[in-house]
C-alpha cells in the first residue's frame, strides 16, 4: 500500500506542478472539486466498508463452493458471475474472499468468471461511484455493452482448463 500511495502522490504532485505552470488560475476550482468528492465519498465509504467486512465474515463458503466447484460447469460459471457482481468492496476484500473460495475448491473457470464479473459489474461501485459521477445513461450503455464479458471469460477458461487437463 505504501508503494501505491507513493505513486498516486507522485502523480498528483506532477499534475499539480503542470497545472501550476500552465493554468494556475484553475487550482482553486480543482481544490473545490476535491473537497466536494471528499464530502460525497466520506459519507458513503464507511458504511460500504462495514458492509463488506460483515459480508466477508458471514458468507458460508462451504455452501457456496459446491455451486462453483470445478465440476459445476456452465451453471457454476453463471452462479459465479452473479456472485462476483454482488461482492462489495475493493480488491482488499475481493481477492482474499476469492482466495478463500479457491482454497475451498472453487473451479478455475468459475473463479475467472467471478473476478471478471466483480471487475465489470460490482454493484456497490455502480451505486457509490458510477451512477453519481457518470450518470445512469452512461452506466446503462456500459452494462449493455459489457454484460457478456464475464460469461465469455468463464467459458473460455473452461475450454482452456478442459484442453490443458491431464
């Protein structure tokens, strides 16, 4: 996390310097935009993080894994796609949860579909970020054009796993 924080701070410093040189008059507007975003997300982020923490503790992996195990085939890919879209939180929650499911016996293709679905559809991200920032019309266009991608990724992974199987 320290490295990523450093990189983000470095990018912000570079952009600040470029803005200071090229258009210093817009710096107050940028600070105002930052302040409004902090207020917007500062209210939403704590409850979202709390919900994500609770969900990661109450999801019964022993009941989920039989549905998304390697033997579940295309049905498991569909279930994993729906489940992936519902996982709240960022990578700090999602990847440990995926690791728990993986170690408990989830199939490779199903995990590909789950992570692809989380990347594309994450409902919490739609509600917290995309709709408020980009608008409902854009989100509908994005979802309409991308809905099939997690399924395609899962089915391709299933084909690759079946070809590569000993």
